[in-house]
C-alpha cells in the first residue's frame, strides 16, 4: 500500500507539472524554467545549438539571463506571487496548502479562474474535502474578489467580505444579473417588488466594487507577443513548426551524477540527489510533452482551418474545441490549456490559437458560416461605408441578411464591439 501511494503521488506531481507548463504562456514558462534551474542543482542549461544561435535575441542570450534582465527592470509583485505568499503564511493544513498552491496558477491576471476550479482539482487529483478548503482559503485572501469563476462571482465575494449578505445589491447579483448588466432597472424593480430608484442606488453601490481585483499587480506586457507556432505556406501546402522561443536545452548534470555515485554511502545525500534527478527528469519530460501537445493541437487546427490560411481570414470555418480534442486524442480541458495565451504567426498576421474556435452562423441556404467570417464581413462593410453616413448596426444586419446571413442587430453590435469598432454616431466624420 505504501509503495502504491508513493507511485500515485509521483504520478500526480508529474501530471501537475505537465498541466502547469501547458497552461503557461511563454513569459510564464520562462519564469517557471528560471525557478526550476535555481532550485534544482541536477538541472543545467546547455548551450544553444548552432542553428538556434542565429534565431531570436532570447535564444542568443539564454533564457536564464533574459529572465534575470526582465526581473531587474521591475520589482513589482505579480498577483500569483502575492497570493502564494499569503497561503504560505496562513498556517493551513499541509494538504490544503498544497491544494491551494496547485490551484493558484489557474487564476488569470484579473484573479479569476480560467477553467472550472472543480474540474482542475479533479485533474490534479485533489480530493473534494481539500479542494473546498483550498478554494475557500484562496477566496479569503487579499485582494477581495480573487478566486472567482467570473466577474459576477467576484462581486458577490466582495460584498460578502463587507458583510453585506442579504441586501438589495446581493439580490441583484445573485438573481438579476442580466437585468443589472443591461441596465434594465425597471425589470429588476418589478421582480423584486421595490422602487426603481432603490435598484439604481444598489447598482451604483455595486459599481463601486473592484471589477479587476488583480489590477494593482505586475502584468506581462501584452503588446509584445512572440509567436509559439509558425505556419509556412508553399502553394496549398502548409507546414506547422514550433518556434521554441524562450525554451532552453535542459539536461541532467553529469557532475552531480558523479557526486551521487561517489557519495553512495551517504544515505541523506544520495536521497536528496535522487529526488533532484527524479524531479529534473519529470520537468524535462513535462516541457517536451508541452511542446508536442501544442504542436499537435496547432497542426490539427491548421488542417481544419486550411481555407483561412490559403484564402484569408474571411474563410475561417466554424470549429469547436471538442472537434480538436477528438482529433488530438486529448480532453477539452487540455485543448483549452494548450491554446490559452499561445500565438500562431502566418502570412495573415498573429493570432491566438483559441481564436480559431468560432461558432456557426446559419445562412439562408442551410449552410453555416463561422462567427469569424461574419466579423470579417462586418469589418468590410464598415470600411466601405461613406464617412459622412456610417452604417448603423441595423443597417449592417439588413445588408448581411440580404446576402443570406441570418443575423440579429444585437449580434452585429456584439461582434462590432469585439472588433473594437465604434458605433455609427461616433464614426461619423
């Protein structure tokens, strides 16, 4: 039984390391590698291969030196570091602390979970009891509102922190969220049997809460995004390759291997070095598995979106994560992690991998267009409009319907906002 428990713990730790590296963006991965090299003497960074020396400045200088340079530019603490520091100081039971530290990397820079935390906990092998205790511990941390699944839950947590459990603001958040965000105060007032003015005052109170709990902490520069994947085109043949930007060649130290052989009679030293070598092997394997998973997922996305790469963005096809999960032979959550914050560069520009997952919009002939194709059509119409008479969302919906695309005005407004295009009255020149 003891041997079985040790094997299960080792497998869980290896899975956690793989999931952590797969979830990480390029910048986050550089930090993880730097920490691993600093904490594990059995790991060493090899010189880049000759062909790598001609690639990017990051490869030429080496990941470790680059990360230290970035660290020297700012001493600001990230939200994750701030939360981990609080957990380690909170005197939680060891299993609960470990569970909380395993969950924190799945929070984004706003402080919200990027996936359902219960699903993450199951994949990490955290039992229900320790998961609930860990989640509660995270939600009790500063700043208030972290550890939520979305903005609504974050605002609810902030009200609870203030001791406001049963007031009108809490009722609006818990039961009338749609009416609140759409400013339908009369609808909420009727449902709650209160004056509309009371709902307006409650909405103002909610507006004073923090919609972005992580705003006061350091964030990666989102404007400088090196691609993780390159797509080369030769006629209609597409080749997908990894850039491996920021990922150095790692190996297990031969010097420490000799030391372990020389100190074989010292049980304590041998045990410590054996653990370092085991963790080093797991880390190298996790990095390799991460890269191979991203490559496989990218190849399948490119294959399913071939028309996009050959004919242009207006030809993007409807595609679901489930489709790529089935092709890749992995879970949907793995696809979500492999495409989060990973960027693909092709002749049309730079795209986040998950942007290739688009919903279907029906046409009159019974066929379907992707939402990305519809957005491209909206952009074209706006680019061609008369500067002194811009198209309203209703006009755009009518023109698209005339071309056979069934779409509502509110859907046009949503896509226009996603494209960061101003409404008609602000586009008039």
